[in-house]
C-alpha cells in the first residue's frame, strides 16, 4: 500500500457544487496533516492544516479520521477559481521533522461555469 | 519581502553537464528543502536543511549536492546531469523544522536534460 493515496480525478463540477476529496495514509503513527493547493504550472501553496477535531476556513472544511486513516477536504459553493490540484500531505514519523512530510500525487478539480 | 526566490526558471542541460539551482529566502526561515515533481508522482524530497551548516538527505538524494552556508541561501547542485533528472524542482522554506509550520514554496525551476 502506498504511503499517501489520493484519487487523481479529475473532478469536473459545476459552479456552486459541493465537492469532497479523500486521502488515505498508511502509517498509523502519522501526526500532522495538511492540504495544499497547486495551480497549473505553479508552486504548491498551503491551503489548511488538518486538526484532530476537524477545522473549517470559509468554504473549506477539513476532517481527520484516525481510526480509518484518512483525511478529507470539503469545498462548498465551488468557484471557478477553485480549479486546481489539491495535494494531501502527511507527516509519517512521530518526530515531527519537516523532512518526513510525504506528498500525495494530488486530486485535480475543474469547476465549470 | 520576496519570499522564496528560485533561479533560473527554465534550464536545458546536456547529459553530463553540471549546474547549480539557486534558492534564496528573506523570511529568516530556519528550515529549507528541495523537492522534485514529476508527472504522475507526488513531490519527492531531495535534500533538506534545519539551519545554516546543517544538511541531510531526503528520499531521492543521488546525483545532487547541497550546502547551507547562510540562513538565506540553499543551492542545489547537479553534479553530472542525466535525462532522469528532467523534472520541476521546488525549493521550500519554513519557520521551523516542526511540522506544524507549513512550507512556502518558490516558483520552481523547470529543468530538461537532453
């Protein structure tokens, strides 16, 4: 099983739709989780950290399920500007060093008018 | 405040040539790292540094060298370029090596080795 797995998509949704991405990770000792956004031919940018209790930032909600070893990202009221690739990032070691961050391959979202 | 600056943005090398990818940050970040991104694969860590004078290997270090003589700069050297090193290279920095702090990425260097 791969360390961090994401559905590559693409997810093609109309404006205003709600879309959810899941990401599974293999190491139960993982401690930190993030979602990054990457626009075409651009660098990744931190979208949000994922906390144990779940967290929300405007239209974006992140959830963590440690028992099933997955995290999710929910986007409500999709905008054209949400079109991008969303990267799931997991720290697989207990130590907390940045050197142990593992990036998923990303899920591509395309929001259509 | 420029953030993380990478140069060059594009580069074509011949097999066997050497070159240095430059990375500089002006945020006084302790932690800096280099990743490569290939089609269909996640970002993979090449080398990282937790502070000036300290570097360590990541997942795919072969064929690359780094040094960290100052807090600001973290150059990546390709010793003898190979076609397998054709990729997009991203430099990233963070306030601390603790994972609670997210990365700031540079805009990337697109390298082609022919």
